[in-house]
C-alpha cells in the first residue's frame, strides 16, 4: 500500500526578515503625536492611524517597495503597488480582532517594535466554516505539518514583513508586555 498527501490550494504567506530601519519608530510616534485620535477598525485598546495612500510618505514607500522588488515581485508576472498603509501602536492589554482586508489583493504588516510577550499574529484557516469537524479531527502532527488546523500563528520579530492574501482572516493576540508593539499594516494590489 502506498500513501501520500498533497496540499492543494494553500494560502501563501510571505515571511521576509529585513534589517529594521531605525528612522521608522520615531516617525510612528510622531504621527501619533500629531494625530492622537485613533481610527477604530480591528484594534482594541491600541492606537491606529488614519489610512494613508501609498505615495504619502517616502520613508514608508521606499522601504516597502525596495523589499517587494527584492522578494515578492520576483514571483509575480506583474508587480505589487501599495494601496494604503497605516500605523498600529498597541500598548499593554491591546489586541486586534480577527478581520480581513477587502478590496485589495494582498495585505501585510511590517513590525517596527516587538517586545517579548507582546502577542502573535494568527491566521484562521479559510476552510474552518465548512470543514470544521474534519480539521478538529486531524492529529497534532497533521495540524502543524500539513497546516490542517483551525488556525496558525506566527511570532513576529522586529524588521519582519509578512504579506498574505487579503481574504485570509487574521488577528493579533493580547500585548502582555509593558511596552508598545508597533507595526505598519498595508494593502496591496497586483498590477500587470
């Protein structure tokens, strides 16, 4: 008897580890100081800036496009363009509820500051609604090795950039540290 598995149609998460740009952290706090009112989207207890167009800040735009050109754009026939970005500053007790990013092709997050115990990003299996019983019944090895669980998490590090399909529901767990977790989230479109 022969037995194999072949994952079909997986959700691709691009994990890119970069050197942290030291100019970005002061920039994030400066934006918060100038705009203290938080936008309420998926954040609970934290601060989130208003969305900005991809061309609104050279520091962010140049950093992200340089990374995209060296990684993701090499996999695509077209190329990605920034369709908007925003800053997240989540202090102690803050988290982000599960959500997705409609009206774009890819979504992502760039981690500026990640203190110990400041939370993980988790992704929900897009099949968990109609295949919940099947997913619950896989062994722990199948859930992790074949990515057949209800969700999967990633421990971010400073300078890490994650890019994933915009339909993939995701959230961020509670920041249990006493320091801010700082990230920049963005939406992308693929153009040919």
